[in-house]
């Protein structure tokens, strides 16, 4: 039987950036905005390399969320890659599980596991599963891939924190197409009903889903009004502007008695010109030649 | 006549008893707490009870998030909603990641009665047994339900415990006062060498009565209480096949995917003997009084005795 540990061509060393962080300190805390932008570009490069190598996967929605995830992992989250089960860590819950390549890239660059392992994406025995698996990948909080379930999970995390008098937060990243799922709105109601200010949710509003433009497939507009009507504090930002994202995350922490939804306006495939605003790259990897072009654009 | 208590009532009281000592217990319900009897817990421990409203899918996700944060979560609703309405949430968020969620589903089977097919879970055991990592338990009476809930609270990982709506007779106490529920270990309720009746849930009690009837006719039936459908006590099944030479399964569930479907391959693979299966045929149920419905499907002591006689005649 193949085991994850035997797989791949890892060289067995964590990323050089793995910090000796004290509990309670953002693991990669001190990055400047320029450094964060560079980090986002690096994550995008990983996404291209991983999906090209795997020959399958979801580059479009991974690229659109890259700045959001960068802001979280390298500035906002209180986490410690050397202790993935630290009880007081903030939890990042990837509800749009198809953006797994992005999450793996962020986890590897944070130091949860070696960067080399990223290229085993989707291989038999790899810890880099096609969609996330809580049981086998260090730092992955939730198994996902069936859409609509992360916000409910986040409610559970935030309720537990409140019961235990803890300060850690639940961050839930969702897709805009994902908002077609009924469970999302069950959770939307519940989080507000429980007055859960320990949740910050983010919608990657890239306006595209597999079958085309969201407004044509299933129109969820007016999206911000819907969340407000459900009792949420809503912030809209440019989802590719790191500073706006950080400000929004900070603002969310100060909101009391209600959950916060950050609607991040993004471009699907962001950073790779021929993938931008193309629904087809939701679940289509770049060819070797396209990957070369993409990586050049991401230099 | 033995005292009658519903398994769901035992659940409600047991939760309250456990909650004081085990501060990690959190209970969720989906707007059915007076029926699932989690209202008893809610009254005593309101801080650790969350009503999720009529939103079972969300409830299972919340349960998963709480469990991932170290809580022992009991999530309750009717069996038909717990298993069917929220199947994918149970699969994705609870079973696959092996989270510590105890789905305690009341109102299993047709003994729900008058509410009719929409409220009769006749396929829940098939659905829950189909999930890797899931432990599936159907207690035979209130005492066993109470013990099963206690054991589940102490045992990490996902559970599906199916309980019943009507009051049913207590069957332990008479059999063995020191009985201890052990996951995956069938209980020999009655020894016998002519054939074995393997029953689960509230079918164990009529199976015992059927065995008494046949004893008067000179036949010695073994009765096994298969309270855990998954993991199945394969040793008990194989031993029964070898020692009694015929097996009859009895369940308040569709034949496909339930007790009979789980026992048959074990017999076929290890020691083939004549078998018969009492279950609900491949159709949806309807309204009626619990006893009328059970009778309609032959799930009575008389029905079991009749099937046992036929099986014994096939044994040759």
C-alpha cells in the first residue's frame, strides 16, 4: 500500500521560511505590503506549476483567491506551522475546496510541509489531494470539495471558541458560485442568529462559475444586500488589493455581535492574461507551453 | 408485562446524566427537541445546546466544526432527515474526517406510525452503513440505548445511533442484570441449537417471544441481538451458522443495505446455511398505527415464528 509519507520527490526539509514563532504571533507576521505582493505572485507560480505538473486541477479560482489567502496566511492569521494543532490558532477553512492548490502553496510557503511536495498534487499516495483532506495534510482544517459546507463548519469552530472563552477566529473562504448552495444560506442565518462575531467569511467574487457568468447561470445579486439582510456586517473590497484586504480583516475583528462578510471583487485566473475571466480555466490546467507563458508573466 | 420506555426517552435522560461530568458535551437539534428529547438537556444546560432550526445540513456542518475544536457533539433529529437530508454533509464533514460527532436519530423505521412514509426512515441504516468510519448502532431497548449513548460519548469518532418513537418493553434486566453494551459484540439473548434469529432494534423483543412459541413446539431457537450493524459481529454470525445451521434476520428496515444485507455475505463467505430475511419489502410505507404497520409487514412475534418454522423445514 502506498503511504503519503513515501510519496513524491520531497527532499524532506521544510520551507526555509519556517519560523520559530512564539504561540500567539502571526507566523510570518512582519511582511511589508510589497513583500506580501511578491508572496502572492509566488503562490500563483506554484498554482501554475502544480496544476501543469498534475495535468488537472483548478487554476482559475485558485488564482482569483491568491491575494486573499496571502493576506491571511502571511499577515492576518495567528498560526504556528510547527504546531498545526495549536488549540488557540485561528482557523482558515477553505470551503471552495477546488482551490486546494492555492491552500497547499500557502501552507508550504508558511512551513507546514516541504515546498517540494507541492508538485505531487493529485498523485496516488500524495498528501496533496485533489480537494482538501483534513486527515492527511498538515494545516488543512476541513475536508472539502462538495460546495456549501465550510460556513457551517466555521460556525461550529466559532461556537466552540466562544464556549471555551477563547479568542481565536474562524476564517471561511467561499466561492461566489458556491452561494447557489442552499446550505450557505442556512449557515448565513445561523451565524447571525447566534451573533457570532468570531467568524469572518470571504466570498471570492470572480463572477464566473463552470457554466459561465454567475448572473447567467444563477443570479445571486444583489449579493451584498442579501448578506446584510441575513444579519451580516458586509465589507466590499478589491480582492487583489492586499492593503484593502488587510484593512477589511482588521475591521472585521472589531465588529461585535454579528459575523462579517468580506465580498472580495476579483478576476478569475488573475495574473495570467490568457486565463483571466475565462470560465474554462475553472477546472482546466495549463499545458506545458501555456505554463511557460504563465510563469513568464508571473516573474 | 415488562415495563415500557422508548429508546428516545432513555437518550434524553442519559444526555443530562452525562453532561455534568463531561463538560465537552454539546447538543444540537433541528427544531425537534421535544420529540428527540434533547429538550431535557436544553433545559438543564442551555449554554451547551444549540437549536439549528429546520436546517439539518447546516446542523451537521456545525457539529463537525465543534467536534474539530474538541467537543463531543450529539446531533439529533428524525432518522429520515439525519441520514437522507444531510447525507452529503455527514459524508464530507463528519465521516471522512472521522470527527467526534454522535448522530442520534430518533423515529427510525415504520413504528413512527401515523405520520406516514415521509417520516419513516426505512433506508437510514443502509445509508449510514455505507459510510466508511461510521459506527452504526440500533439499541434493542431503553437500557441498551442509555448504555450505547454512554459508550458513544467515551469513544472517539462518528456514530449513528438509531432510536425509536414508541414505548417498547425493557428486555434487559430479565436476561442479565449486569449486561454491558460493547460496540460490535452481539448479545446472545437466548441459547439454542436448531436455528438462529438475528434481530436488531425493537425487533429483538418479538424475536424472543417467537422463540418462546417455538420452544413449546419443541424447537430451540438461538436469538442474537445485533445492536451494532457496523462493525458487524462476524464471529457471532459464523458461530451461529456453524452451531445452528440456519439463520433468520429480522429488521425494521428495507432488506437492501440493512441487517440482512450485512449478515448474508458473512454467512455465504464463511459457512453457507439456509437463510431467511424479514424486512420491509422494496416499497415505501404508508400511514397507520405503529402496531398495524409492523403487522402489515409481518414484523411481529407471530410473523417471526412463522418464518422460523419455514426455515426449520428447509433445513432438512
